[in-house]
C-alpha cells in the first residue's frame, strides 16, 4: 500500500477530533449557548467521567490511539488516529475487500483481487479514503467491528461533534490556484474528490458544468435583449432547448465521473438507518436470511400526510407572500401620501421577518414527518427530505414572480379596488382619505413591475445571498469571540472566571491546539445547501428569463464568484467535511428535471400573455383567450417532450472518456474470464500432426488399426483426414481438379 502522506505535519498525524462536552450537552450549534462559566455539579462530573471512560474504551477496542487535551467551554478534545500501520492496512483491506459488494452490484466491472497485498497496492490511499475508513471505525455499527459512536445520540449525548482537521497548506494553495483560473479541469475535480470525497466533488463538478453552459445563454440572451427585446419567442425556444441539452449532458457527465472515480452505481448499495424501526422479521425466500421489514402499505399511508403538509405549507407561506404582495401594490401604486418612499419597504421587512420564521417551523414539521415515514435507508430518507425542502423553496422563491405574472398582470384592474383592506398600513401617515382611496375604475397596472421583480431575484437577491452566506458568518464569529472575551473579563473581575484552557499547553503544541479549538467552534458544512442554491437559481433561468434575457449574464458572474467563495467557506468558515461516496447530485437532479419541464410551460404562457410588445393584458383578462393559452401550453409541453427524447438519443450515441474506460474494463473482464475458463492457448492452432513419411507399410498399419476399432460409417468419415493439414491439402487438390478448363488455360 502506498504510504499515507500527511501534507500538514502540524496536524501531528491526527485523523479525527472528538469534542466531548462534559458540562453542557446542549445540541445547539450556537456558540453563545455553549459558554461555560460555572462549575458542573458533582453528579454531572461523575456521569461525564463514566461516559468518557466508555468512549475511550470503545475507541481503543477498534484499534485507535487516543490523546486528550483541554477544550473550550467545559469540553475535552479527544485526538484519534489509527494505532498502527498494521491496523490501518487491515481496515483498508476490509474496506476494499468489501468492494466485492461493489462488484456484485455492478459498480466495479472487475472482480476484486483476493490477495491482501495486491488489494493494498492496487491503488494509492487518498486522504478521502483514509478519513472515510477511520470515520467508519468510529461511527460504524458494532456488528461490523466498529465503535458505533454517534454524536448527541443515546449514551453518546456528551459527544458533540466528530471532525477531521483542515490541511491548511493545501487550502491556501487551492484558494490561490482557483483565484487565477476561470475554468476547472477534470484534474482539479479529481483533487477535490481525493481530499473531500465524491459527494462534494460532484457539487463542484455540477457548478462548473453549469457555469460553462451559461456562456451560451448569457451571450445569446444579451443579443436578444438588444435586438429582439423582452418576451421573444425565439429566445424562449432557444432557452428551452438549452435547458434540455444541459440536463441531458449533465446526466452523461455524472456517469463519466462515476466511472472515472469508481463509484458508478454506488447508490445501489443502501446504508440502513440506525433510526429505522422494523415491524416484523421475515425469512427472505431467495437467500434464506432474516430480513427486518416495515410494511410498504403502512409507509404509503404515512406518506399521504405529505398532501396536507403541502397544503399547509402553501397556505402558510402563500398567505404571507400574497399579503405582503398586496400591501406592496397598495403602497407603491395606490397610496399617494407622505413617507411613501419609506413605507414601500414595509412588505420587505415583513417578508424578511416572517418567511424565515415560518420556513423554519415548516422545516421542523417536514423533518418530523420524514422521521415518521420510517425510511429504511439513508438515501431514501435524504431523498424524501429533499422533496419536502424543495416544496418550501419553490414556494418562497417563485411564488412572488408567479403572482405578478399570472395574477397582477392579467387581473390587476379587478383586484386593486379590493386592496383598501391594507389602508391600515399607511393610515397613521396619510393626511386625508383621498390619499388612501383605491380607484374603482381606470386603474392602469405597471407593465415594468414583472421585469423589475425578475431583475431583483437575478441580481440583488444573488448579492444578498452571497453576503448572508459568506460575510455574515464571519462577522458573527468575530462578534462571538469579542463577546466571549468581554464575558470572561467580567467573570474574572468577580473572581468566577473559568481557568484558562491554554494554561497547560506545551509550547510545541500551543499553536496547534489553538487552531483545533477554533475549528471545533466552526459550523458543519452541508453540501445540500449549496446544491439547493444552484437549483433555485436554475429555476429562475428556465421559468422567467424570457422576461429579462440578460438573466444568464448575472448568473455566470455570480457562479464564478460562488465557486471560489464555496472553496473559501469550506476551508475557512466550516469544519472539514467528512468524505462520503456518491454517484450523482442525488434527488436534486429530479428537481432540475421538474423545473425544466415547468419552464417549457411558464415560458410559453409568458410569451403568449406579453406578445403585444411586452405590455401584457394590461390588468384586464378580457383580451386573454383561454383556449389559445391552453393550446400554447399544450403545444409547448409536447415540443419539449419531443426535444428531450431527441437530445437524449443523440447524447447516448456520443462517446466519452468515461464510457471508453467502462467498455475497456468490461472487455478485459470478458477476456480474463475466457482465459481462466479455457486457457490462454484456447484460440491457437493445434500443433501439426507428425505422421512421418507415408509408405505402403504405414497405410497397411493404419488399415489394421482401423479394423480393430469401431467400423461404423461415422468413424470412417472422420478418419479420412486426421489433421487440419490433411484437410487443407485435400481441399487444394479438389480445387485444382474441379477448376474450369478456361481457368486452367489462363494460368
């Protein structure tokens, strides 16, 4: 096995750090909630000591070396590494020998090597594989010889987190390199995969592919905006075609990367959830094994609760968004009194305060509902949870634009007279009733409202999200450190300050321990959050970019920055993520497909509604022909289905490095099987038969031997020519003898 190279020697060979909080076992990730300025009770100390003893023994039993140092806020830092190279080799061999399962599931075309040494030396041990193996030793089930330590669960309630340490040398080089390049090469993705695992590598691969594909709609959209204007049917068709090509290309790209990284089809190997509660045990009629099952019909009945959840989410979020939408229209287009320029921000403030709160509550409900559905595997659980989260994000992200495009624009003149119920928001500032009166007739909608709203989500919202994702966490962390210093200083003045955690640090360890304590306070990175952002952004492009064709220009700039900021976020603002295997971006791919389909419908509807130079129905639905709108949607959807089928068929015919590698591996498997079954000489000619010189006596001897054997016609038939040389000689003689006379004359 190639030796593992720890590129950051200051990490002292540490594989993982376990944070054990002996006084405050709060599960909150908020550092403010974890300040420890009072001494725990004797009973709490005794229980913490017993639990820590169990922790140390569990780690030692699986062959892990342990070192303990003092941590922040009544915690201990437990440093863990594999105790010996022999133990590491055993763990690596067991992990790689388990690839028999990969082979059986078709993930790997070749059967794994049975020889231990060959299995260890067949490929180098990457950091991601090492961290994944050690993490499995710590958290894997006891039945497989692991410690089964799950943070904050059961007897491990005092274990707050388990995380690997950052390689700061690599991080600095990575950020510096990415700051100077525009496009990532496949080798860059390989490096991410080797460091952080396939799951995170797939996110960066998707974002990079999306960024590269945005070049065309950005250039074409800018040209359309200059020459064709808004709501161009040509742009709508091209944008729909681009969306289909991108999705089908990414599906092929996922397969290629899966083959390259050796994880194609790895999602077929399902990891059972520890929280799964079986209802009964049955014997598998095929394998004879005892299988724990939960009735599918019972789970289906529980899944039906998603319907009222979707209705509840739609009503809760939809009511808030629609109410703020009505208030905003009233204040901006009806109210004509003092402080109008300030009051128009009331809906924004309400949305900022209410939507995140309601979304958090609904997310908690979705999580409880997902737990209640009792999914057997982790992948199934994550997929179901992603679907619920997508519903919430769909409502909060796209409903305001849908309301403007399909409610305000067609029905504005009918709705505005009823907006007087929102007079309460401006009544304290109005000078007279006339400033609050809603027009009963003659109201004209603002045709630029939809375009301004799309520009906001395409530009302003992207900047705000970047600030909330990158700048705000940094400011929060700095504010927490300042708050902690002030709190400690005040406690020391009163004589109740906790001991300095670094007081007993050895000089050669001081810098290292300070860095570890800082990393222990960082948040856990969730790649699903970044994937969700990209999917939501893609939705704006497919659903509403026909309103403002320059949308892709904003997104391509944002995504260049996003790729680099995400790298900085992983390296600086988050704990180093634990590597996980994956063969795709997961259920988010289904969300992308849904948005592409819905985009073909919404784009067609928008082009039809605003076909009159972009003015739209002008607030009155009288000019809208329902049959024409439905026919437009029907025709657009079926064109989309035909295009998708054609593009999918065309891409399937294209070759790629990944497919070539897979074909080569499968060919070598077939060749190896053939050679093992029939021998290496199975395709070679048999050696010539040495019969010596043919004489009268030899012919008589053959006749005598033939008379001693069976004398059936079949035997005589096959004894006429006793080798392939004799058959060849006989055939040549027959050809010469039977050739036409003209051919012989020409010769």
